[in-house]
């Protein structure tokens, strides 16, 4: 099954993952103009009315860019919706996505048919985060158009399955749009995701160390200085298992080798920050691909580097 036509504008088969706090209009616009899907969580726009301003800016700037660059238009953008029962903003945020006809909506932590129907009402598509086959089947039953397989090593709320295993099992029953997330930080990994059976790669951590990202300079530098062994998998900070930088855990006065377990039932997105968010505001998420990030650059420069690596990997594997 071919990807929907809106992906035809991509110059690299990549989606920039929406990241809590980090992803903002500056980063999204830079990603889209560079030829990949840029995305941000709706909850990053606070207070809630700010989301309307963000969507207006992104829509208008991309339209102006396309008019000025008809031969190389920008890639589409996406908004991430946390479909969890404690997200008190969900209805209002979805209504704004409908108002602005957001081309792609990424849903996480819950699958709801009414949300999918709202996005479909104007021709938008829904991609749903999943960490196992059971969640994948449920998302499709609720009307998701595509799946994002969040595998071991991904930043933020990550699964624990090998990408080889999860993609293989999904492709036994689903031939629609499939994205792969998990330690993707170079162009060779993007090609590998496609070789494995995914249509697109999904990467976030590398974009934290970009000039446009809304991250503290110390956070960006820690991404540059870290490797896979510096990433800790724990559910302490939000109630959901995820990957975080060991250095930020140590800086918070905690022992990364002896972290307590959190009660998943306490997970709360009512404020958009998760359980104990204020206490953990300086705990920094990142995936195991951080070892491939060696400098802080613009998002455009990062995409250009990934494209060069992707083309080189394809030539090496497939021939000229």
C-alpha cells in the first residue's frame, strides 16, 4: 500500500518526533522546510489558546514558503494529541486541529474513534503510537490510518521490543503507513527502517541538539556528550516507561542505578506535564541514538547530514 499523497513532498523518509517542551514552531517550521515532517505536542502550547496562534503561524509560514519555492515545497506538519483520560484539553485541542485542517495528527496513550473521526472529517490522517501488536490492532480498530512502532531505544515513552520483531509482526496483518522509532540518529538507520518494512523513520533525540529546539543549552550539550550507555529506562517520572539521560537524573540528586518504581495508575496529563512534573522538570528524555549526535547544529543542517548519509547508505547497499 502506498503512502498517502501528502508524503510525496518529503525529501527524506523521516518524521521529526514531537517532543515534550522541546518541539515548538521554530523547530517544526525548520524541519518542514528541510523536507521532513515536523511535529509538536499540542500540550506544548500553553496556555491552551496559544495553540491557535501556533497553528496559524505554522500554516501561514508554510504557505508562504511553498509559494516562494514551488519546485521544492515544504513537507507537511503534524500535531501530537495525548489521548489519555486525564488530558482535560483534548477536546479543545482537537477542535483547533479541525479548524486549521492539520494534515497529520499523531495520537498517543489512548485510541479513540471520535478523535479519529474528527481528523478524518476534513481529510486529515491519524498516526498512532504503539509499543506492541495488541495496541496496534486496537488503534486500527478505532480508525487510525497508520502506526508508529515505538521500539526499544526510543526517546521518551518507549517500548521494549526489538524493531525487527515488532515490524515483522505488524506487517503480517497491516500493509498501511508504518513508521519506526528507536535510536534513529543517522541516515543509515533511516534506510534500515525501510529495509525492515517500515515506510518512514521517526526520530526525535537528534533534534534536541539543534539551534531551533526549545531546550536548555545544558540539555543540548548533554545530548552531544552522551552515548547509549547514558540512557536509563524507567517509569518513575511519568508513570510510563521511558528513556532519560543518566546525567540529568544524577543532577537531580537521584541514583540512576536504584530508582524506585512509579505507580502507573498515577499517570496524569491534566497539566500537560505528567505526574510530579514540577519535581522532575530537569529530568531530560533521550533515546539510545544519542551516540550519533556530535554537535549542535541547525535543524536544516541536521536534515542535510541525514540525507547525505541516507544516500550514501543506499548507494553502498543497493549500488548506484
